[in-house]
């Protein structure tokens, strides 16, 4: 992996002694990529997701997503059509957005694979704890950009990667075998420029809210 799959710039390989695998870090946007050789098959990946208890009965999970809405969505948009991309088997975020008045559609490549939804356009797209699982993030980001209306909002949640390789090696987030790509704030700033967004808000830890710029 000589070039970054996000921005195309040079990457540097380093060995992850804990996971016994090579990883690559982009020297420009600081994104980190696991070796594609360790990516799980679709069947094994789905089997991992099937074990998650992400339901409306899980009070901790509901509060987690409520906090996301309060910080990444509600200050910037409070009504309109919405798509939750990567909703999982229990579309909890969609249900919470519906309670606040959004007209919500749910898409997931494993649990709600209605590709027709990706051909429509929305005022809001949410993508929470999904981008780190994506094998081809540029393809997904392009799809999201095309599915947003002008001035639409893209609200993202994924833990931002430490900029130091030493800190990465002890980072808990990379231990999940389904997590394969990790993003720095600079990664999102580069993606925003490429796909016509501006950054509205970020906590510089796991949340970033983008607005689609009118051409």
C-alpha cells in the first residue's frame, strides 16, 4: 500500500506487534489502514455484527446515540428527510431521529440492503460507527455526497486515530477485527475538500459534522 486509499499521498508501513500484522499510515492525512489480507469475509463480518446488542432496550446504547444527535445533528438540522447509513440489525438511531420529527430511511449492506435508497437525496445522512469497517471509504464517501441535497448535513461518528504510531499500537479501537480503516481529523478535512463539504463541527475525538457546499 504505497499510496493512501483516501488522499493518494505516500504511506509508511509499520508493524503492529500486538495484532501481528502490518499497518500503513498516510503521511499527509494521517489515516491508518490495516493490511487487506486480514479483512474478514462477509460471512465472518456479519457474524460479528450479529452478536451486538444494539437495540432500543439497551439504555446505554440509546443514550450514546442520543448524545450523538444532540451534538452532531440537532444544532445544524432539526427536520427533513434522513438516511441512516449502516443502521445495523436494529435501526435505533433511525427510531430516535423519527421521534424528533425526521422522515427516516435505513440502509445497511447486511441488514437493509435496499440500494434504491442510495439513489435518492436527503437533507441529513448519519453514519455512526461504520466508516472504520468500510473496505473502500472513497466509494462510500462519494455515494454519501451524491445522496445529500445541496446544503445537506452529513453527521459522522468514528473514533479518530492517534497521530502517533506508538499510541496507535496500544489503542483499544483497532483491536476489533472488523475495524480496518482509521481516520484523523485531517483525513476528514481532505475528504471534505474532495467531495464538496465544509466542516461545521468536530469534537476532535469521534464526531464530525459536514455540510454539503452548493456548487
